[in-house]
């Protein structure tokens, strides 16, 4: 599954709750280390999730602070690396949609 095919759902989920595409992009850049240009290039290439995370310039070391349950599974207990990265991102988008401040979402 391509990251680009799921990305619009992240944006829609955020916008439905009064948040913005800009905030979604900031979360993704924080998590992966992509610049906005690099991120957009990944979208254009229809990169799959595995490649998207494998090519990430700098996965944020603070992502280990992301805790909680997504789809009934604790994100910190997921052993498959790519799936854990996907669930980290899902969790951050959930927090955005639930109204958390960007400062809290970005673990500052």
C-alpha cells in the first residue's frame, strides 16, 4: 500500500476535527526528518510505507515517547519495525484529531 494513498485520509481525519493539512505535514516531517520538498517527492513517487520509512532522513529519536493503543494494540509493543512506525504516525494523527496541542503531540 502506498503512503500517498493513505495520506489523504490522515488529512481528512484532521480537517474533520478542525485541524489543518499543515499540522499533519508538520507531524510527518517531525517523525521522519523529511523536508517539505522531500516529503512531497515521496508522495509524487507513490512510495510504499516500507520505503517511506526506510528512506526517512532521520527518524525522530523522541518517537519512542509515543505510547498508547491503536487498533487495540499498544504501539510500544509492536515488534515489526515498519508497522510500529505506521502506528506511531497513526497515534500522532489521532492525538491531533483529539485536539491535543502540537507541543504535546511533538513531545516537546
